[in-house]
């Protein structure tokens, strides 16, 4: 029993490691910790999916090599974590969907992986089954009006600044569940707030609170709406209610700081601004508040103003509200990759820097979201020494893929937006399959060799050893053939 439990946990954690193609238990632990830092709810759902997928794979697949690959677990992890993009889904529905979907994925993936393993095929489905099953679950949610594709479209338009389009989508959404209705009212509230209709915004936020009082964002929005209309005491009450639900809500701490500042409570205002600046260091507004507090205290505000002016460049960017927990999570992700393989770490860092440089080119679309960086990092490891052997040609192929993915990202978003589906890790899966398919047909003619699954799911260092042994075997065969010809 102890041995089986130990193996089960090992396979489960290897599944977490495969989020960034790192088939290593220690990397899986770091990735799981990072997910809990970023979103405890989504991390719990991912754990439910990973546990179900790993358990089902144990029943459906008896090949230890395939279980140790972590490819069953990663599908369960992603199936659970995808719900982070659909917070309007009730937790019990998300949990049930994650567990049921993960069992279905394992049942489908087990025979397919066994077949590909027997045929020694270089093709891998990786996390494509999780994407397909998740879309099926979304279809069931939409048909039951628990969610609506217009909700997803609305938030995408909102974050891109297309407020009129976002309002049309939120209004058109047909919903029956109170939590989903609360998120719709929350979205309409922020649209009204951004267009300066503060009283209307407060009405929407209060309706959202009536639908679901457990959400903190409507309290935060109502607080800002009342602050803008001069109702400081009511604003203060709503900010405190928001912080009672989430003590790390930076915008509520910032709002509370402004209320205290306007009421003349400078020490309390300063304390709230400091907390907000610490939690979201790229958010410029708390630094503005700190500079005003410093002036009110008769102190030099120059340092705060410099930071504020620098951070204003992030205004309107999703990174503006990235918390210290997000940054810590991303550091853990990178640490897990480097722990798995120094080669993978170097490849990922190089490709991410290359992507940043691409975004600095004038005239290009710079509205790239965090999903893009996940896709590009996973693709870098896959093509940078995991599923294909590293060589000059491989580096060229990887650079070409980065450019194609960057150029094609708006198309992926536009293609999926009409049906309200998120990009997630679909581009990575498609591009990996296309690359493996083309290179499989070429059969090493480009000087790039495809790597067997059991080797590809270890480390790039092992891939190098496999390549050297393969080259040695080929040299030996060639020598034997030459000697046979001489004997003839």
C-alpha cells in the first residue's frame, strides 16, 4: 500500500512538472506551489483533475513508462486549472467537470499512447485531449445557461478597451445561475465606471452583491463608485467588506487609502497605500497616494513621484495588477524549469527575451496576454531539446516557430473569440503536432532527429546522450557494412 501510494504521488507530481515539459517530481512540487500562490481555487481544481486523471490512468494503462511520463497527469492539471478563466462557474460544477473530464481523458489517452508507444511513433498528443474535453464541458455549461460565451467575449473586449462591444456581450449573455449574473453585473459596473457613469456603476455593483455577496470585486467597484461621487463613508464601508473577503485586494487597499486621505487621516492613508504598493508593485496609483501623503507630512515626495512616473507606462496593461504572488509564482515556474534542466532554462529565458524584443518593434501588435508566454515557454522546451534533438537547424526551427506564434497570436484570439473560447494551450499543441509531423516525414533529412517519448519526457541532457548513442550505433553499423563489403 505504501509503495503504491508513493508511486501514485510520484506520477501525480510528474504531471504537474509536465506543465512546462519537466518530468521531475521536484519541479512538479514547485509548479503546484506556484499555482496555489496565483490562485488557490484554481490550484485545488487542478489537484482534483490531476488526482482523477492519474488514478484512472493507473487502471486503464499498465505501462509504467507511460505513467511516469506525466502526460496523463498534466491533462488533469490543465483541465482543472482552465476554470480560472471562468470564475462564474460554481465551484462544485468546476470540480465535478474536472474529475469527470479527467477520467474521460485518461480513458481516451491510454489506448492512444499505448498504440503510439508500440509503433515507436514520435507523435504525441500532449495536452490536446484536455483542451477538447474542456470545450465539451463549456458547451454543456452554455447549454444549461450556467455560463455563456458572451461572458468570455465581454471580458476579452473589456480588457482590450472595447467597452461598447463588451457592454453588448454582457447584456446579451443568457444566464440562470446567480453567481454568473453577479459577474455580468460586475462587468457592466466596471464599464459604467470607466465611462464616468458612477451612479449607474454603483447600481450594477449593488445588484451583483445581491446576486452573490461572497464576491469581493463588486464591493470594490461600489467603493470606487461612491468615492468618485463623494460618499466617502459609504465607500469606506464597501472597501472594508471587500478586504474582509480578500485581505490582499490591492485596489480596495488603494481605495481605502484615498478615502482616509480625503478624510484627513494621513497616517492610515499612508499605511493602506504602502500595503497596496507592496502587493501590486507595478500599480502606479498607490505611489501617487504616497507622494501626496509625504507632501502632507512635509517630507520630500521626489522618490515616490519618480516611481509613479516610471510605472505609468504600465497603465492599462494587465501586468499593472500583477501581485507579488503572481511574481513569486512565475519565479517558481522558472526555478522548476531550471531545476529540471539547465538547457531548458537557458532555452526558455532566451526565447522569452526574444519575445520581449519582438514586442518592442514599432508597428506590431503589443496586446499579448500571459497565455502567449505559457505557450511560447512550453514550445521552447519541446522544440529546444525535448521532442527534437538540439542542433543549429533546431534553433532555426524554434526561432521560426516563435515568430509564427507571435504573428499568429491575434489570429488565434480572433478565431476563437466568436465562440467565446479561450486560447489556453491550443496553439502550443497545434504547433508541436505540426512540427513533429513535418519532421517525421522528413526522417532526419534536415539534420534534426525526433526523440522517442520515453526519452523526450526526461531531460534535454538525456536527449543529448540518446543522440550520441544513436550516432555511435550508426557509425558502428556503417563500419560493419564496409567490413562486410571488403570480405565479399
